[in-house]
């Protein structure tokens, strides 16, 4: 019997695959976080600190870098995570939910409201004690947020999932700007110049239509190292390389976008479909398709394992309970996020800059706001940059963990049941904040 060959071309749906990978990765993220907490509070807790504090060095051409394992994860592996973030931002801006002005207006407004109000709440509570932490409650963990929406079931309309994805992408852009501007200090302009040269060479390679992957890997590695030595957080190199990835069709397509396929009922339509398929997957989508599973299934869970292991004891809980940092972050995520998202969407609807998506209600936007309050990965990431005191870092992580769990639970119960009519009222606290919140 003749052996049947496997197809050379495989189909994918970029948005659906992205959401599926995020939701599945959220399960591993939760598992890694629980494992870190158990490990850090077990009789073997000393091995947890010893492992992530152990040093690893690398030296190339006389230039060496020595970091502990936690910083290799946070600075190096998370650069790949931010590369995927940059790719997703590029895809959404060029052909996704942020491509048009009116399409982008609603998630942009919601994300801005969901960043400003939590930051304001933080500063109102802990601004006099630890003002640098204001960026922590601004973050949204898209993997866990999408996971909560998936658990809520089919009652969540597709338009609301797309809204949350757009909000999270804009939120990521805000986090990137905050990290670059406010959490980079002691900048070395000579090394920053090296990073600038790497950026310029990347732009030249793009303009020359040089698409060999090793070239960009080398330029990205140089940019990462230069930013690290310059005092700018090196994960920004991943974002930059993601944003610079060309939105051009793969010259040798091995994937096609099923959402781009046309009718096959005639020879003409079949021929049209073949031509569309050849150019339906861009380099951005191709890279994201291959890298996203690695970040969701390995890098982000590894980050959680390295950073979520905090001591949970009577002493630590009492200190966290008495710390303004804890309450500022907690209030920012649990209260500030949903109020900010709901207020911003209301303003966008009332001003006419955005249209309400079909089949959505005020209650569902409130649920999406609570889902956005799951800060976790990026919130912990910013907390590591914002605080130098290990006690403050522990208080911040405690607040992030508790607030993220509570936000997820609230989002699930708000979203799992569709209200009987679009006029269903939100919670009393949000009604007080938005006098005319119900449509």
C-alpha cells in the first residue's frame, strides 16, 4: 500500500488560535503559581530561594553577563514573551480589532480608563509611602482573563471577547511605555547608542527586504544586551523586534488563514481561493503561531514558578494587612479596573466615538472590567521593577495574588449568567460611580 503523504500546507485561524493558546496557557500559569507557593512554604523552602538565586554566566567576545536564574527568566526569557506581545500588537493594529478608528476607539478608551483609575487609587492610598508602585495595578494578564471568559461559557458574546483582547493589547502597550519611561534608571547613553545602531540596522534590513531569520535574531540579541547594559529594561528589545516584524506574506507559505478562504463552488472561485491562501499568512502571524505556544506553555509558567513563591505565614499576612502597598494594589485591581473600564466605555458611547458591540450589556462590560483586574504576570513583573525592598515586593505580590483570584471569581459570576435585558443593573458600587450606568 502506498504511504499517504501528510499535507504540506496547514490551516490556522490567528485570532481563534491565539485565544485558545492563552486560555490553555492560563491553566499552566495557575498550576505553576500554586506549585511556587507550596514549594516556598514547604520544608524545602530553602531550595526554592537557593535555586532561583544561583548564578549563571555567559561571555561572548570579551563581554560577560552574570545573572541569577530568576533574572535570566525575568530579563531574557520574558523578552521572548514581550516579542509575542509586540507581534500581537502589530497584528491587531494592522488587521485586527485596532485596525480602524472606530473599531479601536472602544478598547483604547476602556484600557486608558482601566489604567488611570487604578494608578490614581494606588497613589491616593500609598503615594506617600511607596509612590513608584503606581504602575503595578495597571496591568492585565490576558491569559487568565481569557481563561475566565472561556469558563463563563457561551453566554459571553464573541464581540465581548474581542473587546477584552483589544483592551488587553492596549493595556500591554501602556505597560511597555510605563516600563520604558518610569522603570529604567541610571541610563548609559553609550550603550543606548549601541542599541540605536542595532535598531537602525534592523530598519535597513527591513527596507532591503532581507528576511533571513538569523539576521534578526543576531540584531535582537545585540539590542537586548545593549539595553541591559544601558540600564533600560531589556525586555523592550522583544517588543521593538515584534513591532518591526514585516506584515508581508511568507514567500514559502506552509500555513493558510482559514478565515481568508473564499468559495470553492466553481473553478474561478477555487483559483481565487488558491491565490488568497498563498498570501494569507504574514510573517507576523507565522512567527506568532510558532512562538506563542512556547511563551504560554513554558516561559510564562516558568516566570510564575520563579516569582510567585512568597512566604505565607501569620507574620507575613499581618505585615501585608498593615501595609498601604497591599491595600493600594488590591483596591486598584479589584475596584479601580472595573470602575475605570465601565466609566471609559460609558464616555465612549455617550460621546459617539465608539459604538456598543452587538449583543453586549452593561453587566458584561462590568464583568470584562473585573477580568481585566486579573493583573498577575505583568503586575508581578512591574512589582519586581518598582520595589527594591524584599518586604515591599512580598506585600505587592500578596496583594496581586489575592486581588487576581478575587477579580477572576467576580468576573466569572458576573459573566456566566446573561441578564434578561440590556437594562440589567450593575452592582451598587459601580452605579454610585456611574450615575447613568444602565442603558
